[in-house]
């Protein structure tokens, strides 16, 4: 909205300095700064409300015993994150841009699903929150909506179902009729993966911020004809506008980390984790880098795989030997390292380091081809 105001003032009065608002880099910087300011300003106010209303997280009794001290920590902090992402995009983003509208749709949609889930757990005392099948139905519905819009809108006609293949240049893979099921899978998987990763103070939000920064750079490159042609990736006119969203995502991650770092003053809850997971999945789809998601989101991928392996290996060994056996001391993966005696802050820091390495590797795929 402020972007439109600046655009109007620049066209009407042409004052010196206002021309800068045309540039994505400037608006992205303003978006990140605005997101952090919102977190620092609104965060303490929401924390006070959550504490006054006793909106506390319920710690799993079957989890690591060291987590019992976290009982009573306010949850639903994802509200802070969503506000800190959406407001800057509304202020500095181009709301006529389809990519912007799609990523906002994904963030708000999954944020609402997560909010309902948290609300039922905290206020209605329903331990499992939103019934799993209803949560899954919403994830699938969002995936279908996003996929159909991309597949059938005229502006995506030439590139609707194609994607870039890592390590291979000048060859684009066309998902064809499998495109819609694939998008549904990606959005469902990533929203659940971030949800699983949100088990240690600062872990999920830090890794999301790192991935968000990488996606922002990719969007900027993809929306620039010179850069995209040089790197032999799909040129996506208007895609650079996603950099404004990604900058808000990074700013919100840093701002929320102020309150969520060890020991956490607030937990994002499903409100934040489902929204952020859905957003990361949608970003990979919008920048046409679906095959890069297991690398860029490698931490979330590993956490999900650890849960799947643990569950099915336990069932298999129980059926074969009469008793269930485990691959990890506890899943998701971060709990395995906790039970191995590694302090929580060290696990989080090491996961950050791996996330940065994976982001660098993802960019390396653009040249090592």
C-alpha cells in the first residue's frame, strides 16, 4: 500500500528520491526491516496476552525429560510471525502480482489451519487439536488450489508444469498431468516437515529464515532476464516480487528468534509451523525449483525421514521379532541428539550450520551443470 502511495507521488510530483521505491532491492530491505520492527513492537504485547490467558504449551510426557521445564511456555506465537510477514508485504509488495497473491494465500490459509489446531488444544483442551484428517484435507485443498491456478492461468501457460533440473542445464522437466498431485504432495509434506522440526527452541524458525533467504535470492534471479539466462534457469517475469515476501520472512524469523531462542519465551505452535511449512513449499513451486527443495529444506527433509524410518522399522521388527526396535533413540532426529547428551543450543547451532551449507550447495547447482 505504501508502495502504491510512493508510486503515485513519484509519477505525479516526481520529487527527488522517490524513484528508489521502484527497485526490488530497496522494497525488500524495507520489508525485512518492517517485519523486525513489527516483531519487536507487537511481540511483547502478544506475549503478555498469551501469559495472561495462560495459553501454555503442553509438553509431551513421552518426550525428553529435559523438556519438562518448558511446561507453561506460551504457545501460538506463530501469530507474531504471520503478522510480521503479511503486513510488510501488504505495505511494500505489489499486490497486482500473481506470485505475491499466491504466497500470501498459502501463508494465511495454513496459518488459519494451525491457529484452529492450537485453539482447540489450548482453549478447548482437546489434546490432539484439529482432527488429523481435517488438517490433511486443508493441506490437500490448498495444494489443489495453488496447482490449478498455476496450471490454468494464462500468464503461466508456457511454464505451468515445467521445472529446472539441478546439475543439468538447458533441459526442463515437464510434470505434465502429474503436476497437480505433485504440488499437493509438496505443500502437505513441507507443512508437516516444519511442524515436526519445531521441537527445540529456535530450531525451526532459524532454519526457515535461512531457507527463506535462499529462496528470496532465487526469486530475484529468476525474475531477472539477464541473470536467469546467464544461469540457464527458467526466466519467470514478475517472480522477483517474491523477494519482498522472502525478505519479510527473513525479518520475521530474526524478530521471532529474539523471543524463541533458548530458553524460549514463546513457542510458535502449529499456527506458525504449518504456515511457514506451507509457505516454503509454495515458494519452491513458484520459483520452479521443486527438485531443489530436498536440498534447501534438507533439515526438514531429514527430520521427516527420521520419523518415517523410525515408525516403519518399529512396526516391521515388531511383526518379525515380536518386539519393536528403533533406529534412533527418539524421533524426530533432533531428539536423538538430545538423548545422546548434546546440549539443546549446540544441536540448534549445528543444524543452522548444516542449513547454511545446504543453501550454498543449492546455489552451486546453478553453475555445476
